[in-house]
C-alpha cells in the first residue's frame, strides 16, 4: 500500500513545529520521509556567543518558538500508513548521511 496524498499533506503540515520533511533523491527519484523524534529533553537551539564563553547560547528573536521534532508516539511513519523499510536512527546519526547511504544501493532513474 503506497503512502496516500492525504497522508503526505498531513505529514507536511506545521513542519516548523514537527520537523517533518521529505527528501527526494535527484539521482533515483525515491522519496524519504523524515521525522525528528524528541529525546529525553527538548533541543536547545541558539548560537554560540563569543562574549559569553563556551557554554552560553545567544538567543535570537523567535528562539523557542518551534520545537522542530515530535514525540515518538506522534509518528506518522508506520506500516499502517503505507511505509516500508522504516528505520529509527541512533542518536547523533545524520538522516541525510543515512539517506545517501541507502540511496546509493538503488539504480539511477531512467
């Protein structure tokens, strides 16, 4: 069962808050759906401040406005929703690097 257009629309709703995004390979044409999952504590976003020392963040306007991730139980990437080859990455693993690795196993699109 393929992923429905309705689910794709839901997946791409409120992406600033959810962090959900779709990566389309230019080489193979395959689509990869990505959902950042919240860990034990919410991410801390900011910029390193050279005047505040190594452990301080300079917070800019809008900081804390969006989470950029979801709780694991809010995931839309399930077999029931038509997804196959679902992979939960280890903490710190780059989704883009993993997508590049997986995509390299498929032939070029014609």
